[in-house]
């Protein structure tokens, strides 16, 4: 992890979006449009959460390096507001598509799938470099 946390978060968001879109297209191709919508909503919430979390990590790492970042009430309010927005989005998605909650959860899990895929790809690149 040599990049800035926010840049890593953006790369992870791109990988998550591509995995989510592929899965949603597959579900749409099979005629499961409500499931595809639930998966897309879950993936969207997961991407927003990952980007927000990457921003928080970047701010925390900046605070460790020097006094440039201050933590005040505004920082705490923004963090609480972000989680409230994510909670409202998830609540709305469950109310909109109550029978598709497993697909919503699958969409939320795409970030984990993208992380695992990146780690596998990174370890393979490391093995190739060490064997060369």
C-alpha cells in the first residue's frame, strides 16, 4: 500500500464497480431485473462507503504526520452524517425491494470481492518479480 489512501479507494471503487456491473448485466441477461437493481444499489452504497472511509483514513494519516489536520465537531458531524445517509439508502433499498435483500447484501459484498481480487493479483505480481 504505497499510494495515498484516497487513490487506493478510487482504484478499489473502479474494481468494485466493474464487478458489480458484470454481475448486474448477468442477472439482467437472465431476466432477473429486480435482483440486478438490488445488486446495483448495494454496490453503489458500498462504493460510496469505501470512498468515504478512504477519505477518513487519509485525514487520519495526515494528522499522524503533522498538525495540519484538526479533529473538531465538524469532522464528527460529517462522519455521523455519512453513516446516516448510508443507513437511509440501505433502508430505502430494503423497503423498495424487500424480496431482493440477499442480492442487496451481495452488492454490499462486492468491495470485499474486489479487495480479495486485488490481493491475489498483487501477490501473483510479487511472485513473478521474485522469480525473475
